[in-house]
C-alpha cells in the first residue's frame, strides 16, 4: 500500500469527529506564537477547516491530516502565526499545505515571500485560496504557491478546473467550489475561493501519490495538463520572478553596478561571460559548482545590455538539466528582437522583461479610478535606483502600505515592480489603476529614469519630483498637482529623510 500523503490544513481547526481520514497532529499557534495541542470538543461544531479537509478527502482518499489552527472564531490571525505554522510544517514531514488566508500589505508580503521560498525549496507544496474580492493576496499570488480562485462564471462542473492563462495577479487556476459533502447531512459548499483551493489540493495529492519527488514546477505543469481548457499550453508567465531565494548572477560581456545592500535576494556568486561563449561557459561554471557538492542556489540571473544574440532557449535547457530557474534582465527596453518564447520545460521557472511586457499587452482590464496618492520621481543618471529604496523603507516603517514601481528592469533585483516603458500610456494606466484598485495600497511611488520614463501625466500624479545636479549640489523640485512648486537644495545625495517628510507634509 502506498504511503499516505501528509496534508496540513492551516485554518481554524479540523473537527476529527466529522472527518473519515486520520488526523495525525492537531495543534494551535497562539498569538504569542506558542505551539500547543488543540482539539475541538464540540462534536457538532462545523469549522471552516473541517469543510476544507472534507473537500480534500472527498476527492483524494489516501491522506493523513494535520490540523494547524491559527485563526480565531472570528477568522482572524496574524502573518507571524502563518509563518510559524509553515515552519512547523517543514519540520514535521508535511507534504502538502492547504491555506485559505492571506494579506495584501507590503510589509507582510516581504515577510511571507522569504519563508514561502525557503519551505518550497525544501519540497513543501502549498495551495492557497486567493481573496474573494479579487484583491492581490499573498501568499496565493506568489509564484512558488499554487494560487486558486472559484469559478465565478459558473461554467465548471464537479471535478473540473481550468487554467488562468494571463496571470497578472499570480493566480494560476480556477476551480469548482460548490461541492456536496456528507457532513451535517448533505452539506453544499458556498461559492468561495476557500472551497475551490481544497479541490486543487486533492489534485496535487493525487499527483504526488504517483510521483513523490516532483517539485512545485512539475506539479503545476501536470496540473496544467489535467485542466479542462488545456490545449498544448506551455506554462505560466509570471508577473514577477519572486521565487528567487539565492542566485548566481551572470553578467553578459561586462559587469554592471548593483547595490548589494538592498538586494531582495541572496547572492551566491557573480561571473562575467562573453556572449559568444555564454552557454558553454555558463554550463561549465554551474557544473563545477555542483561537482563541489554545492547546490545552494536556485536561480541563474543573466544581465545583459540587450537581448540580441542571447541564446535564451539553449540557456534554459542547460539550466533545466540542473533544476535551476532562469531570469533574463535586458537593459534595452525596445520590443524589437525581444524573445518571448516560453519553452516546454516542466521542472523550472523562467522570466524576462519581455514576458512582463507581453503579459500586460494581452491583459483584458479596464481603467479604474485611482483614489490613492501618486508620487512620481524622475531620477537623474547621476543617481541609481537603489538610492531611493530607503524612501520605500520609511513608508513601510511608518505603517504605510506603499506600491513601489519603476521602468528600470534592475528593480527586479530589489523587489521593485517593473513596468515596461514600451507598454504605452493607455496600458500603463490600466495596469496601474488595476493594481492600486485590487491591492489595498495607500500610496504609489513611481521611479522613472531619464532615458525611458512613464508619463506621470496619465496617472495625474499628486506630486512630481524631479531630481537634478547643479555643480556639487542636488536640487529636488516638487511639482504639486501642477499648481505649485517647492524647491530644495542639498549638498549631497543624502536627502531621503527630508524627501519623505516633505511628501508626507504635502499629502497632509
């Protein structure tokens, strides 16, 4: 008999009196992050976690559950409790995790991304429901999580799910959610993302029972093949490469400046390789590293001035041989000659700025009214993007929920949203208004370079900040609603604290 799949339901607890399968562990993570035993004493109490477990066992029978309670009776919990529960799962031989909660706050996202990538690297498969109001929600929207939403159009039947082909919100699958369960007589689930996710969890368990060594990417690839709208679909194009935990950076032809202090990834090493021998030398470098029994990096990042001559397909197939994800960051924003192929590789993820561009060009969303404050900063060539990262940190530290984006693809290294300048004003407005409407952000900070910049007029910026240098001083000009100006002069580039205070004063 095959070993049962170990499933943790992180929720408000499972009532073992209503579940057919074994519950191996039943714990609670307290508000103080203590791990204590927990049992539901009322045999008739139907909890949200019990419904999720019942859905899973209705579609997959060879399971053993762990009940991890982090939600109160009012369905409230903290991100720290979620992090603690994921760490517990990693230490207790859990195979698959089902989650029905998340956050849309920037500070929470940064915390969650780190632990999600760490536990995924250890082999934990996480299935998470997205927000019922279609907000961008984490961890569901992370690329190292299987994100699920309900079938709001009522076109799916029992035991069906479909692929979401343009996942600008990071949610890969839509699934049937109105399940009929043999609990409390004949219970019919409500139309909720929380009850769509457990169905996909069951499908994941079914795949893992046949191939226990598959990683998150292979699982997703096989889920794609089982979807009822599958037609030779080659894989997901993720909105951002947020899976990177530790990377080998390869500069093509010459090294460029990056700020190690503000990197949102762990740097394994850096190498410079000529484009003429890129694939061969990169293969040799990776092979040498692995022959020394060092397999501690998960991704290869190639940074090049442009995409011309880059043998992307060859690099990807080489990386796939070593189970390494690949990210291409091209400095030239021009669409011409840009590679957009998604190669049929089931075991790795890949991304380049043209993926992001084409994904946003294909999006079908309408303009939304922007209620949030918008600050546009025009950056001179004397300053680097990372010089403004402390500004983002100050908003976070003061409990704002900022959205930080740039037209510079290197922002990807610092976990700053990349907005391709070739997208065009109309599409930029649609995407930005969509993100701000579906995120819970309270302020947007847009950092534009001189060479390519997003026209802040289309976003009706509340403040347009232009930074330029006069002799040895930096001049910071604040254009407020196109009606008034404030100009400040600084003897060096150490103006972030005052810039933050000035923005807060202007916005009131």
